[in-house]
């Protein structure tokens, strides 16, 4: 096997409906290949848009010997003839390519899951923490990734303050590790940086922004920062709100109820709320808003001098982008 494959299987199937963990697993495979071959080209595809023969074309040897990483997200939406192509490919993968398939689990697309498993794909299962104890374990593991430890009381305090969203919890762990000193993160550190977090959440700010309520959103940003909410959590929530708009807005019109929930990876109650928020939004507006949030993310993580200004500018852009149809 080629040297680039030392840390990545030729075909990896990531199974699980927790978006944050699934995305991390996909990124881990990509990183493993690029650690050995920084020039490897990534092709990021959506299952419903992959055409017959496209995989064969992307995995064919290059005249220049360049390696390819093909990521197929929402693999449950692959057409039947493409599923057969993927399963056949998995049995005899190309030397110059790595294929990563992301599937949420469930009945839809089960033929693909069973087929690539039987053909020899490496399977990575990501399980969503559903119990408080599992979320506490997640927090401890995230802190260990940063080379630190966290006391049980501090982990519980962080969970109480931030909530159960894994992306926000991960961001909070990273921010605490960056902002605090010493090996162990204690309850006092959590209280210092996250007091008042329960009163103002990033999700509240995100909802106000995507609904075009500029004054209220800015007021909540200022209050959140004044009460110790980490700017990175607000940015994460803004990005999450906009991604939800893009997912629901871009879903096939014929999907309803459970089918739509499965397709976009959201509970029905959240879909209903996002549908109400979609009024006034178009694809170009969502794209512009996401770009503004990406800039804010860089600035609050050290790229700018004033995180508060970066957040307020992002909120202004989000509200202004809402009318771009």
C-alpha cells in the first residue's frame, strides 16, 4: 500500500447522525492523508448530486501521479446505480485515491452501508451522547485533546452553562484551555468565563440575527459579552443558525415530516422554526452571511483586536444579507 495510506484506509465509511462528530471523523481521514501528501486534492460531494461514472473519473490515475480524496456526504442519497458503482469500487479501490463516505445511519441507503462493509471498507461509528454522563465524558475527552484535564465539578458546571450541543461544548473546552493556565481546569475557571451563560445563549443571538431583529441581536451580543459568554460560542451559534437555513432551504420540496428530518439531520420542531425563519432569505444572502461569520470566527480567535466589534459587524452583515434573494 502507498505510504499515504499508512494512516487512512482506501475506503472509510463514517456512520452516525451527530453532525459534529461525523464531520470530525471525515476531517481526520483527510488530515491523515494530507499529513503524508499535502498536495492531495479533496473533492467534497453531496450524495444526491453524484452522477454515474463520476467516482470512476475522480479515482482514475492522474498523469502527474496526484492523489485524490473523495468525500461523499449524505451518502444515503446516492442513486442506486451509483451505489452499485461505489460498492464495486470498494472491493478494488484505486491506489492513488481515498474515498470517505458519510452516512447518518437508518434504513435509507442501507444497501450502500451493507455493501461497502462487505466489500472491506473501514467503518467508523460516531454515537451521539444522549445521557448527561456521556456528555460529561465528551467534555473530559475534549479537554484531554488540548493536553489538559478538568475536574468533575468543572465539567458539570460547563455542561450546565453551555448546554448539550457538542459543537458548542467542544468550542468551550478549546477556549477554556486557551484562556486558562495550569494543567487542570477547575470550577472557578468555568465560573469566570461562563457566568451568565444560561441567561444569554449564542442560539438566542443567532435566532434574532437570522430573523432580522438587528437591535435586539446587538443588545444580546453586548450583554452576553458583559456576562462572560465566550465570543467563539456566539460565532459557533451564528454559523449553526445559518447552516440550518441552508439545509432546510436547499432540501427537496417533496420531502415532508420524518423524511425531511432525516434528510437535513434535524428534529421536526427545529425544522418548523427554521422554516419560519427562512422568509426573506435566498441562497446568495445565506452565502454572504456565512462568509461574514467565517471572518468573525478568525477575528475572535486572535486574528482581530476587538472580538466585540467583529461579532457586531457579523450580526450587521447577517441582517443586511437577509434581503438578498
